[in-house]
C-alpha cells in the first residue's frame, strides 16, 4: 500500500512539474514582448493597432516612447499603436509565421518584397483607404507609390527611400589616397578599367583582398545590376528599363561579359579562391581591413553611407546613370485579417508626414534618448553610444520627416527628393511581377540558380564552360515560360497605366 | 484484448497509466492534432481562407517535386546517403561499442566514450566551420599544412564534386557514432557474463564469442533501430547537407537532398502548400517503408518484429 502511495505521489509530482514548466515558459513569452498595454479607459473611441517590424536598433525604453507617440496619435487620429520589434535574424525566420495570419498583426513591414504577402492573401487591399486617409503619402511618393500596386490594386506602401541608383564600384577611399591612385580612379568608366587599381592594391597590400562580393555568398553578386530585374532575374529589362522588352538576362552579351571580367579577376588572384563560400559581407570584411572593393547598389549617397557603416573613408563610382525602378524592398502592408484597417492607414499617413512622430519613432524623446548638436543634427546623449543608449530604433517609413543623425549626410533629405524626382525612370516603373501562375517553374529556377549563379557572378566558375550549361538548365526548368508570363504582365501593366 | 480484461488491467496497473498520461497528452497535442494541417498540402493557402477554408488544388502542390530535372538527383542522393548512414552507422556503432566494452579500465572507458560522444553535441554550424577550417582553398589546414609541404597542388574542395560523398559521410559518422553506440553498449553490458565464461572454457576465442554471443543478443536492438531509421529514409539532416558544404553551388549534384531542394526552391516564395506537400510526401513514403520493413521482418522471424 505504502509503495502504491509513493508511486501516486511521484506521478502527481511529475505532472505538476510539467504544468509548472508550461506556465513558466508562457510568462517568459509575455515578458519578452516589447511595447505597452495602453490605457483601457478610453478604449471606446481609440483604436489600437499592432505594428510588426524588424530593427537592429536599441529599444529598451520602447514603452515610454510609445506613450509619447500615442499621445500625439490619439489626439490627431484617435489611434494607439504598439510596436513589436524583432532583430533581423529572428525576423526573417518568423516573417512567414506573421504572414500566415495566426499572429495578432495589424500592420507589417515587408523586407525583400511583399509579393509573398499578396500571393498568400495576407495583404489588405488599400486602394480606397489610401485615397481617403493617405493623401500625404500620395503627394510625397507620386509615381513611386505604384511599386506597391499589383493589377491596379494598391497593397503596400513602399518607404520613401532612394529609388534611383545603378550598379557601381564601392572602394576604400583611404587606401586609394594612401597609394596615390586618385587620378587613375577618376578615370575609371567601366568594370574592366578597375583591374588596374586592383593590381596596384594587390601589389601594395598583400593582406587585403582587392575584390570581394557585396554580401558574401548569401546573394548573387550582380543583385543590383544595370538592368531592371522586375522582381527577380527571370526576365529583365536591359539598360535600366530603356524599353519594355523582357529578355533573358543570362543570354545577354552584357551578362557574359561581366562574368568574364569577374572570372578573369578570380584567375589573376584579385578575389579570394574561396569567394564562393565566403559568407561575410563587404562591410564586415572592410571593417577588419580584409577587403578593398566590391560592386553593388550605388547612388548619390553611397560613399557617405558606406563610410558610416564600414567605419572607413569610402568612395563610390557609378558605372552608369542612375535609373529609378520599382522599389519594394521595404514596404508596409496592412494584414488582410485585421479589424483596424482604417486606423492602420491613418497611422501610416501620420508616420509618413508628421515630423514629431518620425523623430520619436526613430530616435526616441529629445533630451532623454538623444540630443541636438549645434548644427541641428541628432546625436547620442553625452557619455552614451549606440550600445548604451536606451532607445534608438532608427526605423522610418519616410526618410525625410526626421532630423538627420550626426553621422548622416546633412543634405540627405533635399538630395533624396531631388534625385528621386529628376531621375530617369524605367519603362516598367511601378510594375510588380505576380508569380502565382509560374510557382512551379520558379521553384525549379531558384534551384538551378543556387547551383550556378553565385559561382558565375563571383567569378569562380569559367563562363566559357558553365554559362551555356546554366542557360540550358534554366531553359529546362521553364525560364521561357516565366519570361513569357512576365512580358504578358508588363504589357498589361503598361496598357493599364497609359 | 477484450473490454473486460482491459478494465481489469487498468485497475491493476492504473499508476502506470497515470504515469503515461503526460506523454500521451504531449503526443496528442504535439504530434496528432497538427496532422490536421496536412490538408495544407492539397490547398493553395491564403491567410483569409485559413487552414481549412483555402482553395483546394488537388495534387498540384506535389508537381514541383517530380517535374524538375533534379527530381532524380535529389531522390538518389537522399536514398543512397541514408542507406550508407544506416548500414555503415550500425556496423560502426557496434564496432565502437564493442571496443569500449572490451576496455578493462573503467576510467579509460569513460574518457573514450566522452570523447567519441562530444562531436554529437556540437551545433552543425560549428561543425561546418570546423570543416571549412580544414577544407578552405586559401587558408584551409589540409591545403596549407598537409598538401603544400608535400608539394601537391591545392585542392579546391568546395568546387569539386568527387570529394563530397566522402566528406559528408565522414562528418556524419564523426558526429553520430558516439550517440549511436550508447544503446549498443548498454545492451552489451546486459549480456550474462556466464555465457562468455562458458564459451571461454570451451575454447572460443574473442571473435567467436562476439559472433555467437554478443551479436545474437544485439539483434532485437539492431532491428528496432534500423526499422525506425528506414522510416526516415526520405528525410535528411538539413544542416549536414546545406551548412557543411557552405551552400556551394558547384557541388550541388552530390549534396542536394529532398530537404535542401525544398528549402532552396521555396525559401524565396514561402509557399505553404508546397512545403506541406514535400513534408507529406516524405512522411507517407517513410510510413510505407516502415510497414514494409516490419512485415518482412515478421515473415522472417516473428519475435523480432516491432508490431
């Protein structure tokens, strides 16, 4: 009997610990959430929305900042917001989950395109809402708002960023100055010309790799090319979208020539033998004195921006005139299953236009999280820096409605608006490709690309042998079908936007 | 079992049932309820439609698995690697377990066991960088400190296919053998020492007593473990096949498995239906294989079958 009792007690204890375990982990989750539960008192007229977004910035004092934001937005539009902020790594793992509609999301940031959100039916149709509540957004974005539109339906709002850019070379200006290469660099007009500089750097700095890829092997090296890639590389408009003829990028002379240059550099030892498996990005390598130059997206602000993120004096050479293309790299969408679509739109408009809100969300409260220096630019409080401050989210939906940070280009806002409004525009500006009809083909094409693209574009594979193989494999996987579908959609888009 | 005897049994052994309850609840919640989600494999999932209300598309989601030119390559790789892992893994585990078992010193046995077990505790990301430190073209240990002094041209491991079957199999065994041999080691300790003494008196040498005593005692364990791994023969260790080759494109022909194909293909499109279809396909094939394997074993020797 006694023994029996013991076993019962043990069992009970076991079950109890399990339940306790569950309970604990749940409270942990609750505690881990960022943000604040707003006052319950005036919830009758005030709508509450939750915005999910990634950021690398500090946000310990989120609750306090949100209170300040809500004070303004409650008064102006009758909306309270709660920001759910995730680190980038975690964000990309959870993004699919947010899209699945099982989380309590009202408004969502989309990094790297919002087409998945649309094809899964997760994006709210905001065509009418934006007309009603988003006038400030419409006025500011102009033509560029079309980047958030598919088949005449507005699904997303792209952040107001630099739309006009082209492929360019990004390099260490300080090394160029040190080696006295300034004059030669000034004469560089195309990628081949760069070889002379690479050779000089290789001879003078044996520990520094003269050329590396922009983002390691996590993205193709020509991700930001001379062509308008129309959402993915399966069918592009050459020369930044001069005409609306969708062509096979990989069969163009320009592509073969670029691969040839890179392969030549690889063979001559200007790039690393392990370039294909290198996972570190240019920024990281530069910070560690391990890299001299790369190619990538370049615009009026690149040299400035890269100098900040690499912590070195950087230079940039645009290899062609900047062209504005569809920009949907960072967009905000409203979740299709939200009950507060209007409130979301109202808040998006406020965030887009209101300087106070813009500053609060980016930098926090003046005097508490940041201060203004004599030039009217923001800086950390005395004795604080990026790692010790309690709030510096850095996220913005419009890059013009906030004060400039001290590390930024002081004229950024004016230059940005000027660059965007004066740029040459791609023939298909605003077009977004809807891949629904060709999902099977794209799955296969992505697999073919994972086999060849990184190798060819980093120069590790000889294009003489592998480019024809790559093209044949792409055709087998149905590239022509996708190109035909894309052309059809581009034609329809142009007809609708005449 | 009829109803009456079940009630009788339940009365007699009820504490055991209570003890099993948490596990049953766990499996029900964690493994059985989500099976309802398998319906996703037959749908074009939309958020507004939800899991059960989305448009049904029949077998459309499965097409991408078979249509591609890679279908053959990935199936071949998955199957062959798994066959080598199962067969080689079992032999290696028994061999290592036997060596450990034969060690007389208690301390050295523990030391060796811990050393062999350790790689299994490393994250595959760390393993992939350890491999990279050995294999890298410019800075790798093998190229810099072994091949170069011997005057051999450096090998570009990450772009030559021929090395990878060996590298992957080696890494897998290096990681997994320690864990695998624990069960066999426990089984060997459970064998009645009297049997060995008797065999010894009859003049049996080590090999003979291993063949005629140790091995037969291990047969039930071998069969159970093998049948279970047969069920996973269409799955692969994603980390091993994706991380260890550092996602190098040039060697995809020998490192592509069903899991990496699905990942590479759906990473950018995040298609719920198609990923569910891939998982569904792997599970169904795995389930059938377990049933077949068990049926065959039951035919051959009834008492060793799992069910």
